């Protein structure tokens, strides 16, 4: 008899936890974007459809970045065109600039995200900009998206540690994050891009954001599991009232800035934690595991997720 048939994990609610959360699934975009072999459009569409069937209601489908920079996502329009319309599922996309927004609008997208840096060096290396100048890039994108009736999320990278600058001052992250919210982003996703955060840092940053007027309801967290801390950091964020967590089915994805990075927090590992805490999330774990096993076979390697391996025997 499997652990799922035995009713495990047992529910034992912890104090100071939300009753429910939204899982922001990033496997189809963040999880696949660094794959060296191009994944077929049909596989991507089926992957996203399977995730929706498993109960995920927010599935980041792709990015309208220039194909030169991310060849894996050159098929963004084709992927979106292949998805079945669903009233209960939204498919956000990343838009790096005005041209990306143009393409997103042409595809009928209603939810977009922009990507900013919390540190000077990463802004320079990733955006060819200074920390302050990057906002000149995003402001017209956010303003136009909002004028078109789109919802805009702001991703903020390097919130806890930067491979060139080391530990990042929470006050600096809070200042940058507040600017994104003031600009018109409805939600701010705090990225532990190289996976170095610890629970105390998470609590400290959330307090710093509260101090500059950013409400916890406007926050999401995005952890990488480079040092095995993603679930611990998620637990700390949940205790502080965060109700949106980014995760990637099967633990797909990696971090090009840390050689030992093992990818995003696995959605299945997150669901196991949430089930144990009695926090509602709407996802069918068995269907999700089946989806990640299927996708891992398309990619030719086992899924990194420990829960997938434990429940599937892979």
C-alpha cells in the first residue's frame, strides 16, 4: 500500500499559517528555459494542459523574450495558441520590454510579468542597466499593460544573495520592491535566485518590506533549492502571512549563476508540505506526480523532486 493510500502525510495544522495559498507554477517557463535541447511545442502544450488538469490555476506559460537570448522560448506564440481556453486557469507570460508586450497582446494574454534586479551588479549584467536606470525600462511597459487592462506581476531577483556582491541588504531590496509596487505591479515575487536564503533572512526581508508599506498580500516568494533550504524558507514565509508561492513541477529548472544549483522548489514537495500543514491549495498530488514523471521522460532524466521520486519509484 502506498503512502497516499495510507493517507499520508498526516494533517497537523501549525499556528500562524494561512488557510489557503496560490501556487504559481513556473515549470513551463522558468523550468524549461535553460534546457539545451529544444522541447517540441506539442510537448510544452501537453505539459501545461496536464498541469491544469492537476488543479493548478496559475501556470506561467512562456516568455516573450527575444529568441536570440532564450531559444527555448522562441515558440511562445505557438504555445499559447495551442492551449485550450479555461475560465479557471490563467497563463501569465514574462515580457522583458515593449516589443515583448506587443507580442503578448497579439496573443491575447491578460496577465504579464516584468523582471527586475535587487542589486547593481546583476542589473548591469542581466539588463545592461544600473539599479536605478532599470526602472526607465519597466515603467512604460507596466503603464501600457495596465492601460490595456492587464494584470502585471513584478519579479525581483537576487533578493537574498548575489554571486558578485554577496549578501544583499534587506532595506535595499525593500526600496526596489516598493518602487515596483508603486509603478503598478499588483504582486511582487521575491526571488532567491542562487538559493542561498535562510529562514531568518526571509523573515527579515518581509519585515523590511512591511516597513516601507508593502502589504504581505502583495507578495509571493520564489525559492531555489541550491542548499536544500527552499522548503524551510517557504515555511518561514507562510508564517509571516505570504499566500502565494512559486514552484516548478518536478523541480525543473536551474540557476546559471550557481554551479551547484538544483533548480526551483518542486511543486510536489511544496504540496506535500502544504498537505501536512492542512493548507488548501487545490492541487491533486497524484496527477501532478504523473505529470512530472511524464515530463521527465520527455527530457530523458529523472525529476529532481524528492516527492516525485518517493511516490513514483523513479
